[in-house]
């Protein structure tokens, strides 16, 4: 996942490290792409809630347990790559992003009395909703680091 993070473009933000303050004009991403990546990141950040719901329905042992743990680990990698890309490329205000993350995760996520079929459907829709925009966001012809999006 780190293949898509342009590490050499990164430098410190302002604060205790004495870096440069974030400004909106530092982002080279079109607004729609930036928004798509932020929404996908916030979805990935809420993994603890999704993991809990899946594990409550299917258990933490056996094949389902193996799957849910592996799925959670893989989704966490996606979130890390998106966050790293957004911060290293200075596409977002790091303070605003962290505030949004805390608000989103703090609110949690709950499916009211879901059936096993609803849990599987939710996971399927979540995968489809984040797969396309994360791999190649709208307005970006290739994975983000490949073209500087």
C-alpha cells in the first residue's frame, strides 16, 4: 500500500516540529477527489464498529473469525495508505482531518438488530463503495501517486 504514497513530497506541518502551516492551495487534488478520499478514509477509520458488528454475528473463531480479522487488517491498511497519501501530499488540513475522524469514530456505527444477511450485505456494499474511489478516485486517471493526483 505504501507504493501509492509519495513520501519524498512530504515535509513537516507547523507546530512543535517547526514545519509549514497547511494552506488549501497546497493540494493538487480536484475537490471531488479530495472529498472522495476523505469520506473513504472516515469509513475506514470506523473499522472498530464494523469489526464488532461482524464478530458479534459470526463469531471470532473458526472460518468466520479468521475472515473478519483478516478483513479488518486489510481495511486498516487501506485507511493507513489513504491517510498517509492525504497528509504527505498536503491534500488536507491535518487538524481538520483529525477532528473529523474523532467526531466520526466517536459517534460509532450501529445496525439496528441486523440479521446475518444484512451484515453480509452491508459489508458487500461498503466494499463496493470504497473499492473504486480508493483505487482510482473520480477525476484521477490512475492511482493517485502515478499521476500526481
